[in-house]
C-alpha cells in the first residue's frame, strides 16, 4: 500500500513540475514525459548546485585561512 501511495505522490509531483502530462485523446489514457523539460530543469539544478558548492568551498577556505592566522604561535619576547 505504501508503494502505491509513493508512486502516486511521485507522479503528482512530476506532473506539478511539468515533467509529466496526462491526457486522454480518443478515450485512450496517455502519460507523456517531457524529456526536454526534464533535461533543461536538471541542467539548471546542476549549475545552481555547482555554484552553491563553489561559494561554500570559498567560504570554508576563507574561514580556515582566518583560523590559521589566529592560531599562529606568538614569538617569545627576549
């Protein structure tokens, strides 16, 4: 039962995103997957993910550099 509900929810989400279309021409129920839209949307998601990871990596590197500067040993006064 959970599997059926999971598949139904998945199909509804895909239809809401515009990736799947349901129609009934001539009385035959049809489900159409818009592969171009899927490709376009996933390319955009991948690009945004790469950009977010690059920004996060830059922030981590900056924090690590700041931490290294803060923890360098002080020279003993003579």
